[in-house]
């Protein structure tokens, strides 16, 4: 039985307690590096595409570890470069598939994006698989769960409007909140489905304990 989104969000806040500074720092590093590379004269656009996959994998490692209360450091944002070829191939394949589906109509493109949304999380937990296999597993994992992820994301819309009132400064805190909540969503549906890939026993027990505390506080 899947955990309600409101409880996943509360569990995310539990994981972020005492770690907000680190979480904000991780998001800031991701944004600053992405923007800096994009501003490189002439080659900026090309360079942005080249590093997008590795950076996305790295920031996924960062926030998944943070969600599971495992060791995490700012430099983890760059860990995706250790699997540069796989991360790049994943980014290019997802972009290609989403674009092809979007050519049919906008809605199929959006559905495809949600189908592939767990791909980088799966790569984090399965270092031996490639881009195509991770995408396949994400499609399998998200079958029947795409609307749940959409509903989770909708819950942050009000917070996003409030962040705009702060001239965007509030996003420094909202983005980590969204990322950790999505990591909780990933671990939750993985446990619910018992797919092929698994988390380490330590991470599983940490997440389960976190959710147990949240559930008990709701009583």
C-alpha cells in the first residue's frame, strides 16, 4: 500500500531537519554550475547539454542520500561524472523520447516525461545497468503512478507562488523540499512494487523508520 503524498512530504521535512543548509547548498551548486556553463561564449549551449546528464545524476545521488539519511556532501553533486557516458546517454535518450512523443501532441509528451521520471533514481541504485534499461524500469515503475507524482507536485504550487513574492529567494528552500519529497516517492513506490532493484538494508531501514515516525505522529 502506497504512502499518502502528505505523509511523504512530512517525511521529507523530517529528513531535512538540521540539513537545510546542506540541501540549499546542493541545489545552489547545481544551479550555479548549470548557469555558468550555459554562459560560455559560443559553446555554452552545447556544453550545457553535455553536462546536464551527469549533473542531474549527481544531484539525484545528493538528494536521495539526504532523503535516506545517508552520508552526503556538497561534492556529491558531481558524482554523476563518474558515470559520464551513462548519464549523458540517459539525458539524450529521455530528451529524444519526450520530444518524439510531444510531436504527436503535448499530452503524450508530458505522460512520457512522467514515465521516465524515476530513471536517474534507478541509476543511483543500480550502478551496473545502462541508460536504456533504467528507462525501461522507470516506465514499469511509473505504470499506474504517474498521476500520484503529479498530485505530489501540485501540492507545491502554492509554495511556488509564495517563493515568487520573495523575488525567487524562497526557491532555495522549496527546491530541496521538492527533491527530497520526490526521493521519498521513489523509495515508497519501489517498496510497494518490490521491483528488481533494491536499496541497501541500511537505507531501507532508515526510510521505513522515518515513515513510521510520521505515521505515529499522525495518530
